[in-house]
C-alpha cells in the first residue's frame, strides 16, 4: 500500500464520531447526516446491548429542528429518521407491546447507557448540556409502538412543549398525548402498527389527523 493510501485511511478513520460504549458505525453516516432523509430503518433487535446503543452520532450542530403546524418541534429526518424493533410485529402484539403487565420497561436501555448518548445527541442538535433538565431523550417512534433505542430513533425533546394538551399522568409534553392515543389505537385494532409508525416518524404533530384518531386527553 502506498503512502497516500495509508494517509487516506487514517484520515477516514479519524472522522468517525462514536458514542462512549457504542458499537462501531459506518464512516459514511457517522460524521454528518446524509444529504436527504434516509427513511425509517430497522434496528438490530432492541437497538442496544450491554455495550451501548447502536447507531451513529453526528457532529455538533449538524442536526436541525423542524416545526409542525402549531410550532411543535420535530426532529431532523436526516439524523432521526426513526428506527424499528424487528421483534415487534403485527402478529405478536399480544405478547409484546400490548401484553398485560406492560412491555416497555423490558426493552428500555438503562440510564448508564442513555445519559452519555443524550449529551452527544443534544450537542448534535445544538442544545447546551446546561439545558438538559428541560429535555428528554425521546424515542421518535415510541417503544410502545415498536420503536427501537438505536440512536437514529432518539432526539432531544423539550418537556415544556405542552401547548395542545394538558399535562397529566401520561402527558408531560404534546407528543406524550399522541403516543397515548396511538398506543390505544394499535392495541384496539383501530390503527395498524405500520401506519402508526410511519405517521409518527414522518410528523408526530400531525399523526392523529393523518390516522383519523381522536385528540382527547387520556
């Protein structure tokens, strides 16, 4: 191998941005988000192992919020297209997300893995870490809708975003209400798993309208 090839390899390797404890990710997606939305991806299992969360972390300030119809913050589809857990399918809802006794606690990664990820993703979205207490590391496609904990399904969601719905036991921000309604719709058969996942990933703030679901408080 010639000297130029060696130097090129070293530069390429140094460009990869990795989470502490995360799995290796392709160089092409790790430094900056792709130029156009990649679409929902399918994660490896739940999107994490004891070693860390799967997926890339992008450079600081390379991800940008969008806005919904009423000014709601939406994640950047280049950085956060959404990621699905392949272990949740339309055929096994009664033993996964809709099972009695709950499901999400069994697949949610521990805080020791998510806290460093939250810091990295907040930096990617240009949110100062000093504001961390105002944000939650949110699953774009919620775990209760078959979402995975791959970094491509995570974004910093502000918890003061509660303009359309009153706060309650299950509602800390407007997206929580959307998740509560869509979860009930999936488990009652009013909406399919796939249509909910697509609507929420595309624009969570308009998902209930697109799915023709009520907007009432749970």
